[in-house]
C-alpha cells in the first residue's frame, strides 16, 4: 500500500490532524534528543569539574601523606573524599603507576592495579572519565618531581541517577506537550475544515430540491478560498435554475 492510498482511506480532517500530529511528534522528538544530549554533556562536565575541585583542595594533604607517611597514612588521607552516600571514588598511584591506596564509593568499581588501566573505568557514553591530578614535591622548588598521581573517579551511579531523573522529567513534559498538541491539532483541523463541511451540507440540500429557484444562499464562512468555491457553486445553481 502506497502512502497516497493509505491517506485516501481517511477524511480530510483526519489527514490534516494526522499530518500535524506526526510533524509535532517529530519536532518534539528532535527537541527532546537535543535537550537530553546537552544535559548529559553538562552533567558529565559538572561531575568532572566537581572531582577536579575536590582533587585540588585535597592535594596538599595527600601530597604530605605521600611524602612522609606510609600506606596507612595515605589511605587515611583519602577519607576526606568520603563525604556520605554518592561520594566520588579516589585512589593514589605511585610514581611508577602502581596502586597504593583507594577509597571506593558503594556500588562503584574498584580501581585497577596500574595507572594505565584507569581508562577502563569508563564503560558507557554516560560515564564521566576519571580526573588525573599529579602530586609533586613542591619542596624541591619549581614544579618538583612527581611523587604520585591522585585519581578521582566521579560517582557514575549518582551521575546515571541524575540523568535518569532528568530524562524522566523531560519525557513527562514532552508527553504532556504531545497530548496538548494532539488536542490543539484536532481543534484546528475542525475549525479550518468546518467551511468545507458546511459547503458539503449545502450542496446535499441543493441536490434534494426539485425547484432550484428556492435554493437558499450559502452562508459565507469567512475563508477566502471556500467563499470563492461557494460563489462558483451558487452561480452554477443559478444558471441551471434559469
């Protein structure tokens, strides 16, 4: 069945409503996809910025722990990131890229044993990539030699939960908008096609009359195109009556 045959099965009002609704749904889907993409990018960037800020704030304490303390002291210094449910995971890798200590948030993945494998923590497009913050011995002057690398992995479960809530809200808003659009489209199609329905009813009444001289004039609907068509019908009926 071709598209033309499919539409020919429906009235003009239904075809106008269907086309309007399909166009509206396509526009809403495009707008929703664009908004979801923009929100996802903004949320990922916010998570990374928050992780970078935490790493910058805690870098001095953790650097001192790496310089003067043992593994237990380093592990205790990482507790500053344990700020409650949904906190970011954090780990320290030594200058050789070996894992020294870590604090993993509940439900999050543990860090790999080497720094080069940190990239595997990102498993989907909605995951924020870990932040690598070098810890240097500033006491040596200048940039100082690299002591260790602080890795902050944004809480992926919290990020996905925020994205899910936003998408759910967006879906509800788009659904309500689509429903309102369907109602408005139906109302507009009826209003625009009412003159055609009135002209059809008038033509049917004329076809039932035996004396065309008694035909009542067709009321003007206000639609320019329909008024021209109505005038043509009235002139035709008058000519036939004469």
